C-alpha cells in the first residue's frame, strides 16, 4: 500500500502567497502526494489573552501575544483559492487545516477531498461536529491526547456522519522539535489496535528517521513540516525539513514501501538463481567403493546445491554405495542402495 505523504507547509509561507507557491513547487519536486497549509481567521481562533508556546518564543526570538504572532501568518480566503488552482496546475493535492468553522465551510466549498483536524482541535466539539457532518475523508492528529480523548473525538465524527473506515488517526507529539525519547512511536500501533482505524504519523522531530520507521511499522499517512530555509523568521521553520531533506524523506519512504513486500516468505525471482550456488549438497569426502557404508567419515557437505540436500543426511548415513563414487562428487539418488 502506498503511503500518503503530506508535505506540511503550514504557516511557513510567513503570510506571503508567493512564498507559498514556492513551497508548493518544492513539494512537487520532492514527490509528495499533497501539500498542506493552515486556514484560519486569527481573531476567531485565538483570544488576546493567549500566550505564545515556549517553542514559539524560542524560535521567533521574542515574546508577543499569540494573536499578534498568528495574525502575521494569516492568508485570505482568496489566497487559498489561488493556491488550490496552483496545486491543480502542478499536479499535487491541495490540503489545508481549518481551525474554525467558517474556515472549514470555506474549504468544503473549495472542494477539499480530505479534511485534516490538527492536534489542538481534538477537543473542539463544535469543529469536530461540523467536519464530521461533511462525510469526507478525515485525518485526525492526536498530539497531547490520550486514548480517551481520541475515542471521544472519533465518536463525535462518526455520530455526525463520517464512516470509521474514512478516518485515519495520526500519532503525533506537539513539541517543536520533538526529542526522540518523546516520540513513543509504538503508540501508533496502540491506536490502531484500540480503534480499528487506519493510522499514520505526524512528525516534528529533526531529521527523517522517525517517519521512515513509522512507514515500516505500518503508517498509511506521513505528515512532515518543510520550509525553504530553516533560518527564515517564524515559529515552525527551525523544526522543518529543507527542500533536499524532504526529497530524501520521500525517496526513503518509497524505498521502504517497495521493501515491505506482501509478507509471504519464499525465494524472490531475483534470488532463485543463487540457490544452487549458495547451498550445499552431500558429497563424497573421499573415494567411496561400491558396497561401502556411508558414514560421517566418508561424507561431507559442499557447494553447489544441485545434488542431494544435506537435510537428508540422517536417511543416507548407514546406507551402502551402489557404485564407486570419486572424492568430491555430489551424491545422486542412483548412487545409493536404498535396499
């Protein structure tokens, strides 16, 4: 199964639509399946009393209200219409995360095929109810959540019309960047077992190792932040991949997909030719005369493997030679007196 890779542009456009288009170009070049932004009206989402997160203060290098910070990162609905058209032209799926009901309705009207619910909205009942009623495919991030909160969110989505099979739940940690010891990647499997849903992983670690490991564990969706330059001003750039890193991640994931196979253990077409070369046969350790009894002293195993398999060793020991067998010659069934 092909992993759905979301290149998360988020707000790394810094409020500049031309920068957003450059991010789309990078996602296309990297081979991602979708590029995702964030759609919101800052004043509808954040109160003037909301503080910045510690990672935001650190990454921006100053402290201001969360509302003032986010206002600078807001794009107009008309900008998203233009970005959707640009994605269609470039052949990549446009996605955007709504953070308020008006933005969700706008994205629905824009024709979004998949709705992404971010970690911070997993307890936002009105928004969950709204998006659940669209009966679309949903990707639900679960940073900061426990199993009970995930269950409650799923219940809201399903009760309002979304089918369970159309929901993919992403394991996630919302620290930017996430330390490896905090990833807890096995929790993705716990979510899968607990709720019988498709699962994936939204990554905020530095580097590309963890999303690759998630694919090996069965993630069907991978989401990863990216930027044009980690040194750009803004809250998320430093925990994002640069273009060459995004490309490397996509390539590695595609290689892992090929490597996972179908789970049936049997020789591959490419290795069948090596069986006789690498395996061994039962051969004469020394010259054996007709009538001699086969023993561990006059038999051994050597390559190639086109004779009698060493797995028949016990059946042959104690039998007699039906003809002379020169040293190093692989035994054949006709060489044995099966009497």
